[in-house]
C-alpha cells in the first residue's frame, strides 16, 4: 500500500500505530411502550476492531445488524453505553487525550441518502464551506477550500458550486457529500452505504474516485455496505457483523476465498453469480434473524446455522484467530474453529468446498 | 439557472415573476402609503361630523364613500383607520412570529426536555379559546391600544410556536443536520445556517394568515372597549358600530369589512408568492 508511505504531516505516532482502535463498543436501545419493562435492543453489542492508517475496512451484514449505529457511535453522533475509542494513540473523550471536536476534525462521514444529507436551500459550495467555517476559517477562505474540495471529487466548481442539490444528479450529489467530508481535511472517512443508492455505472465512478482519493490523501475508510462485491472491490480488510456482534474479520482476499464463519459462508453463497454453474438452487440460510430484543444465550447465529450443536446454544463463542497464513490476522467467532470448544467439527479445518 | 447566485437573490427574482405576489405587494403598498400620507390624502377631518350628515350614501355632497352614523366622512376614516388597523394586524403577528417562532425552533431542534417544557406551556395557553384569552389579558392589563396589541401577541404565540416546532422537528431528522453536527458545529450555528432557511416558508405563510385574524380580533377587543377607543378610526371598530345601520346604507356599512378583506387577501397573496419563491425546487 503506497498510501501508508505517504503519511500526512498530522501523523504524530508513525504508520504502525492503528489510526482507530475501538474496544468493546456497546449501544443498547431501551424499548418504550413494549409492555416489557427494561426491554433492550442490542444494536451494537461488544464490537472491537482496529483500522490502520490508509487502510480500508469494509463492514458487511444484513440490514438491522447495527452497521449504521456503529458509524454514528464512531462519529459521536449518539452517545455509546460502553466502550473505548483510541484515535492515533490518544483516547477519545476521556479524562486525557482528544475531545470529540478534535476527533471530528480528523474523522468525517458520508451518509447513504445523498439528497437528504445536503441542505436543499444552500448552493452546494456553501454546504461544503460550512465545515471549514465552523472550524474558524473566514468566509472567503472557507469558500476556496470548498471549491478545491469540489475539484478533488472531479466536479467543476464554476459549473456545480453555485447549484442547489436538486439540480444535481445522484452521483454528483454523493460526490458533493464526499467533498464536504474532505473539506475538513480528515484522515479517516466513514462511508455509510455511500454508494448503495446509486446505479451501477455511477457506483463504479464513485468507487474509483474513492480509490484515487485514498491513494492521494492517505485516507483510511470505514466502508459500510450490504453489497459484498462493492466491499470486496474497495476493502483491504472486511468485518462481518451479525446482530450487533463481530462474527468474522480478516483480509478481504482470505475472507472472500475461504470464509470461516457459517454466517459469512451463507452471506457469500447468497450473492448472485454471473456463472450459471455456480447459481444457487437452495437458500444458503433460512429463517429470520432472531428478535434483537430476546436474544438466544449462546451464539446468535445458532438458530439459523446448519452446523449448530448443543454447545452453540449454551455458550457465546469468542473471536478466535485462525493460524495466520499471509501475515494478516483472520478471526472468526465460531466453535468450529476453536479446538477446545467441544463442537464435533472443532479443529477439523473444514474448507469451503467440503461444506457446500 | 445561473451557476452562481445567492439564495435570497434567487428568491427575489422568482418573487418578481409571480403575478399574485406582485398584486399583493402593490395593494399593500397602496394601503401603507395611504396610511402614512393620511393627513394629505384624506379629503375631510376623520373626526369631524354633523348630525344632519348622518348615514349618507356614496357621493353625497363630496363625501365620495358616504358618511357614518355620526356624519363623519367614510373615506377619510378608512384612510386614517388604515394606520391603527395595520398596526393592530401586523404588530402582534410580527411579535408572535419572533417569540413563538423562536421558541418553536428551539423546542423542535433541541427536543427532549426543552421541547417538553416549551410545548406543555403552550398547551396551557391552547386550552383557552383565543378570543376569551385575548379579552382576559387585555382586560387584566386595563385596555388600550398597546394592551390590545400585547394581548393579541400572547394569543398568537402558541399556534405560531406549534407550527415552527413541527417544521423544525421534521427538518431536524434529515441527514444534513447530522452531517453539520459531524463537522463539529454548535447548535446555534446549525439553526442559523441549516434550520431557519428550511422552516421560514411555513412560518411566514402561517403568519400572513394570522394578519386578518388579528385585525378582526382587535375589532372585537375595541368593541368591548379593551383596545382602540371610539373616536380613533379603526376598521374593526367601524365595522362593529356600523352594523346597526346596515338596513339604512348597506354599502357604506360594508366598506370597513371590504378594507379588512382586501388587506388580508393582499397578505395572503404576498405570503403565497413568497412561499413559492422560497421553494428552490420551482
């Protein structure tokens, strides 16, 4: 990754320290009026991960698995119940370290709905200039920054800058949103389903733009999507979430070639294929995810898993590291990969082919 | 649309192309000019009358629009009346828009406790019929022009607050507010740059509809002796005193009503046009 070599001058701690470390992040929503007192939705339940400088971490999972909540927690747009953030070696919002305001100067977010995330009554260059202005720049200077940001996302500031959001196409609006994030000068950008609402050809343009920006600016991305092919294209590492928990995390190539967790396998098998010989005849996973209010005590995927055994419903599996093949860690929270778990398939090292 | 222009410049251009808005603006301008230039425009002294000139029809002896029940010239009284009536129609609405609209925006934007406190207080005011509330407040304050205005302002604050609160709560849920918060902006900056522009439309439209209501409520207060006092010409007051003479000179008696009607239509046209001009999608 050439981007790791070209670090911005704001990097104090060197390229080897992770840019963002998140430990045991939790967010439970209290349900009101459900009849049951104290019923909670476990939206994000003990998520830990790290992102290296210039790295792109893809997050995939079904809708409702807590991906967007995770993004909002990271941006501190909603308070978390538990968990620690460390940004470039400094604790965020603790007694020491950096505050939320300074985190937001280094971390920005692009939302899914490109129209709703732009003020309909402001010309787009003013929307972009709002961020720099809030960080103390003058009107003129902020506008210069905004126009430069528009140029970075391949939009002509003279042509597009003075237009209103409704005068732009979906792809242009999403570029404007990316420009708005870049105008702050962040080191990390969270893209929450940022290309999901765009059609395929525009999606490709925006993805190529993101890849170029990542190389030019040394940006780290947290790329949230339900679209596996898009995640595979852009991510260095991929994290799979199921009902608020991490079930598998590993290098994109390894995860897509040899997924460890049965849920990841099912997810990958459900992708439509261009190859008629690989088309799926039966559904790889059946049933609905369990109600996030009344969660089963053991593995959350156990009710839908074809390899589930007694041990799976009794205990919660932890993330275990598969013996590293290529240097990058590949972890999964499944008893099949824990030799001491007591699962009948434990430690047999089942491959993708033998199980499908 | 040209590539670079400010939002308000665009609003102004669209406003100038809106026939209804222009008509409303023209009528209002005429009324305001008549009110300001009353001593020069009015043909007679509005308070000078004679018992033999009572209730004369249109055009009688130089009295273009007839005379009222005390023989005073109707045209002059209507022109002078525009002063008090416009003040009674506009001032309470402006006051209520600033106070109620401001409270509503704050309540809608911050939600939770701020919203609870503001909106529950408004609900208490809502519990009274607006006319009764205005009478009670004006009566408690003693009665007079200023007291009437204050009473009407207080009556209009709760509905204004509710309109602003609803509009703001809708805008607040949109992603661009979230995105603005993600840049580290404080609440006031977000309200100034991102909220006000998006809620001003519904607030202004509602405010303009309140102007005619305010003029009529003020007439009611004057009738009870709680607002404008009798010799002063005021459209609402004229309407209520002339009602008894409706069988003698019906057209003369309808004049103050017509004046109120034209003024309120002008405000509606103006606000309608403004609302459309402020909608950037058109």
